[in-house]
C-alpha cells in the first residue's frame, strides 16, 4: 500500500478522504466507495498505486480526443476501482472489482511506465483511462510529473468527480481531459451512479477555463437520459460555461452490467447530434460507424479531418489549427510535438 493524499485525521483513528465529493468517513480497516482507499491505524492508504489492469498503445481518437494531436498514438493505462457505481458501466470488470485484485497484480513503478511511453517514437505520452483515474491519483501525479519533464503529454479520461484542491494539483500537468457527462439531472446521478451532478459540472467548468484541452462525452441511454428538453438545457449550459467551440462526443449505449435498456438507435443519435450542433460547433458520434465523424470547417464548410473508425487523415488544416481554405482557427491542439 502507498500513502494517500487528501484526507483528514479525526478522533479514534477515523479518517475522512477529501479526494472526491463522497468525503468517505472511514473507521479503522474500512475502505472507501472507490474500493481503493483504506484506513490503516488512522492513516489513509491507497491500494491501487501501480496496480494496472491494462497497458496498451491506442490512437488518441480512442480516448476519445478528436482535436488533440489527431492521428497520433498514446500509451494508455488503467487500474481498478471507481468512485461511481454506475449500473450501466461499460468497464464494470475493472471499475467494480473484487478487493482481492489489489494483492494479485504486481506494482508497476512510474519510471517503468514512463519508459514504456517513450518506446513508440510517434507516441505523444500517456493517457490515464479505462477505469476512473481519480482513484489512483497519487500514481497519476507521479507519472505525470515525470512525463512533463520529458515534454510528453498527459491525458485524463474521467467522470469529473473530484474535489477542487486535487483538481488544482492535477491541472498544471494535464494537457487534455475527456470528461464523461452522464446526464443533466441530479436524479440520474443519484439513482444510476450513486453520485451527484454539481461536482461534475464544477470540474467541467474549471477545466474549460484552464490551459488544458477539454472534450466531453455523453452516453445516450434510451429511457434514462434521452429527454430532449434536458438535452437542450445541457447543451445550453455547455455553450455558456465552456463555449460554442466545445468538442462533444455522443456515444451509443449497449446493455452492460446491471442495466438492460435497448441499444441507442442511429435515429436517436442523429436527432441529438443535430440539436447539439445548433449551439456547439464540434459534435461527433461515438462508436456508431453508420454516422460519419469528420471535422468540417465552421467558417467555409471544407473537410478538414477525415476519420474512418480510428484512422485519421488531415486534409485541410495547418499545424497551428487554421483552415487552409479560409484561415478559420479551429479549436484544439494540432501542432506536432517538437522533435
């Protein structure tokens, strides 16, 4: 086990974790909602430090990030555990593991992972993904600080359920975020994820107003978060707090874990994407090959980035992110890394 960050010590060996909005109050031997942080003799420890469920080199588009160094690979890692308990989780085998898993897998030191990230000559850095990176915060920070010294990029794919102080600690090291916005109602978060909406909105707004690149993802679940009026309200909030240049990925749901709703139809995705594009310039379908996901210039309409699944071709975009036809500045990070 590894000493945890962000907690307070209370009487009688109680500790309160302050990493995320759950603020778990733990007695001796108790573990937090995330399954990773445990009270040992009045001190908080993390059991997930360096315990990885997956290591793979992916296209950056798979995170998904479409406006952040498109076409480049990135080493991706994940651990175990999550501070949400989504009954529709698409990665439930690693987000809701048996606690024994932390004693089965070997610890991978940050130096080892950073060295692996450098093996692929085209790799842009490291993505913290697959399960919720917040719950292995200490490991993320140790890897991210090393990568920053090497001028490589850090990417975090997250549910956004993190308190302000740890988020402020992360922001100087995170070059890009994809934040999963699961609904625009607190009832959905409470009933389906055992969490709450406002902390997620606070994280999104703070990242949007930072130097980090931001993209959002929304998974449409038929019958649960597909209310058109709620969608319209959410898109209005995104436009106001993140700007009309926000990059939004609209993903298709498939039955998984405990929820057995019907898969999202292509017609539903098209309607929601059309409604979002009334206020947001960059809206893309996720995991549905029936809908094209290219990038067109908002200024002149020319095709700029062509995507076929995860194969990306840049057709009309300068390294600085300008349309080569009309000089419109496209939101994102497109300039290749320094050699």
